C-alpha cells in the first residue's frame, strides 16, 4: 500500500520571542547576536520580595531582602533551595568579590564579608553608611551616604576617594574594574570615574526625552546596559555613549525592570523587577 504524496515540508527561520515563567529556554534574535533566556521565576515562588542580587559560585543567586528584614537569600537559578542568612542590619546592595566572598553594604553599619561556602557572616571591612557596591578584578567601589565614592581593597584600606554631586545608588564596573559608571537611584544621566589619580566626575550619557532608568550594568564588550523601567526594556549603550540599541523589550518578557547585574565570567545578565516581582536570567551570545 502506497501513501499519497503530501508535499514538501519547509522550515522557516522564525524568531522565538515569547517568554513565560516556567524556566523554559527561549531564543531572542536581535540585530547583533542572540540572547537566550535561561531561567525565570517570581517572588511568590520564594515567599519574599528581594531588592538587588548577584551571581555566586555553584550556579546560585544571592539577593538582599526587600521586605524590611535583615537578611540575605541564596537560591538556585530556578528559584528553589532557599537559604536565609541573618544579618545584624538592613542590606542595601551585594557584590561578588570572588568564588568564596560576597560583600554586602548594611545600612548605617558598613561593608561586611559573607562567606558563601559556609553561608556565614564575617568581619566588617569598612564602617559607615554605604549604598551601592560593585567588585571586579579585585577592585571594590562603593558609594557613601555623603555623596562620596570610595575605592577600597578587601582589607578595608581606602585607596581612593571621590566627591561627587549626589549620592550614587547604582554602580557598574567594566571588566577590568578600573572604570566605573554610576547614577542616582532613578535618573536620566550616567556619570563615569576611573582609578587614575586625577580622575574627576564626568557626564557619560543622557537619556533622550528625559526618560529615566533604574538599573545599570556593563557587559563583557564594555557596553553599558540600562533598565528602562517605564519603557519595559533593556538598552545597550556603546562605549563612547553615541549609539543606543534596545536588546530586550516587553515582547521578550521584560516588564518594569529595576535592577541589573552582569556576570562577566558566564556572560549572563540578571534582570530583576520589584514592581512585578520577577527574576530573569539571560545569556548574551
């Protein structure tokens, strides 16, 4: 018995841009390269709200609590395996220093070491009132409540101090850790500093139409990434600040993003939305 000829099958090059919250893999095709969504989950899945986060060893994530509790939360990348680390103050920001150490800024107290191998709190390396903190290539940059930005080492030695025009609530570093970008909590402007002795605050970029962003990171190619909260997208700014490209939008599952963290080792971007209670991980390829 012969089967009838049903014609030929043609495979079309269709872009996959939809995104759900079931940790399914999606490929988002863009003009320059691709972006893969690896994992996503909601605050409801972990039973609390979180404020800022970072990638840590073992393929896990670490977040600050955003429910007013003095704690950090360690999770698997799918939102499971919750571990709570109790602190003696309210956490403002976190940054990965190396495979073992995470640094956390604790309001009105200082910068504390967290050992992510043992999940134990260590010593304070610097006392004071700090907000944002970022580490890259053993360079530690942090902002104070007195509109000052410090560069310190892991022993707590003050290496450089910069007086700026406002309290920096967002900090991002290039891959060497020697060039820093920063802004206010919600702003339309990005400023920059370097570790050179004569470095001064310089305006790097101003958003068009006074649009504001809330979330700042730098990728492996030196491009600055901003979370455009009101426009529901992630934008990429060239190193010279002249070219801007939307790399993720609401069509890709981005909604009210307000925190970014980039992992220069794995080329992954953490996108957090406090307003929507969502956490997403994208890989830039």
